[in-house]
């Protein structure tokens, strides 16, 4: 066990030196020391605290990274949820305290932790952009969902806000579903999978995403696809 911990520390430091995404580095490190089933739940809980309270530094995008939170209504929606939880927690605490102080504080604690989770989810949106590599496209939605798609699996990409055809293995990257619109649709030539909270997976051949600069995103993906074809 001690050997595994020391190996994990070296792994995490090495990944950090390469400036890898914190959540990705955390998961890679946890696989060194934890049972596989515990990795994603543990990493998710740590990431919530990290993005919610530790990492508030503004993320500067690289040339191959794309934001999706600036022109989206999700941050505002999550802010409203936190505000509603705060009001409801205060009101319920006063009401339940008349019956049981212990129960009132337990329920308040759970509500506060829920608000902390939502805060962490919201802050992670800015810290985990979509990224394009030489041979793959990594889609991220904070720590809520992600999918790594080989470029060779992409059939075509289109700018569209039309509802997705649910019969064609179509999903949205955002777990909020219809509460958040998409402006880009990626069609694949084979099935891929996305990984959400606590390791929940969905398979898809079509995925709708929101990108702050959809035209630039589409152009860079198509250029990357052309380069990939030339090199193959």
C-alpha cells in the first residue's frame, strides 16, 4: 500500500508538470491506489471542493481549447439553484428546529453540502474546456460529463439548434438536457461513450453541444479532419 501511495504521488506530480487537467490527473492518480469502483466517486467529491473553493484562477484558453460557459445560461441557472437552496434551508431549519434541533441541523447540513456541490459543478465549467488534440476531440462539461472522440470516428459536424433525433443514439453533452440548448451537432460513424458523474456512461453516435464560438470550433475541427485524412 505504501508503495502504491508513493507511486501515485509521483504520477500526480508528473502529470501536474505536464499541465494536465486537474480532474484528469486526479483520476489517473486514484487508479494507482484505490479500487476501480471507488475512483470516480472519490475523484468527483475531491474535484467539487477543488473547483468550488481552491481553484478560482481564471483559465486562459490555448489555441486548441474552446469554452462553452460564457454564452450559456447554465452558470446563471446554477446560481439560482444555490440561492433557492439557501432560502429553503433557512426556512426549513427554523420550522423543523421547533420539533428537533438535531434533525434540523442534519437536514441543513445536507442542503449546504448540496449547494457546495452545485458551486463546484458550476466553477468547473470554466476550468475544463473542450480541447482538440492531433488525433482526438475531448468534449467536457465541467466535471459533470466528458467524452473523448477519435477524429477518425467523426463523420461530420454541423451548426444546428434543432432538437436531436432520439432514435439515432443522440444525446446532449450537457446533463441538463432541454434546459440548455445546443448549437453544434457532431455526427459519428461509430458508437462512442460519454462518462458522467460517478462513472455513469451513455453510448451515442450523435452528440449535441454548446460552444461559445461555434463557427471557429467547426472550422478547426474540419481542418483537423482534413489533416487526419492526409496523414492516413
